[in-house]
């Protein structure tokens, strides 16, 4: 699945993306906000293994679930990642997530890429998506709001963390 926006391409991860992905998932400023909590990836070999696992899992996931790279059209740089996953503990609700390299923060890439992914997800027999964010993660909360997601409340139900929950329904974007 490749999605294209005005400035970005949302595409499958490749092992060739290991260095760019490490610059994202190896950065404490990014990993400290991830849900579920994820240790910082420490080197390119470890990142390559993570990408391989994501690639192997992708064909077995029921759409719209998956993980994708966010690539800037202008220069081909991978600036982030997106995902749609089942939220624990009941694995009924779908979570959309976004992670960007800190150098790409504030450019609107997360909103642009996530908006395209949401649009695609709603063509895949999906009625609603959730985003969860740690209460102090002001950037993620602002992005959820820019996407038109509405605040549902705060919970400790997901990942054993206190999280703000946002939702968007198919009818919100039609």
C-alpha cells in the first residue's frame, strides 16, 4: 500500500530504511512517548531486525493494520513512521500512531500522513480509529485534534499507562 499526499509518500518499510528508522526509533525524544513503551533501538543491526519483523508481519495483518514509512517527496528522506494496531487488552479497537524524527517536528508531516492513512483505513471496512497519548505529549495531542479526533477521556486500560484517548469515526470525515 502506497499513499501519496502533496509532500509525502506513505509506503511499506524496507530494510534499506534501517539508518533512517534508527534516527527515529533510536532517539530518546521519540521513544519516551511511544505506546506501548518501547526501548530505544540502539544500533542499525537491531533496527534492521525490527524492520524485518515488521515486514514479515505485514502480509498477515488484516487491513487496515500495519506499519509504514513516511517519506518526503522532495528529497526521498524517511522522516517518520505510521501504524495501525489493535489496542490491548481486548484487541477490538484500532489505534493509529505516528512517530517523526525530531527534525521533522512542526512541519505538519504527522497530520498530513495520518490524514491520508485515516482516509485509506476508512475504505477498509473500518468505522473508527483511536489515538492514545501520554498526557504530557502535547505534540501528539495537538496532532490528534488537527486530525479531527475528539477527546474520549483518560484511561489506564491500554498498555498499563495513563493515557489520553482520542477517536475519529468514519462519519467524521465523510
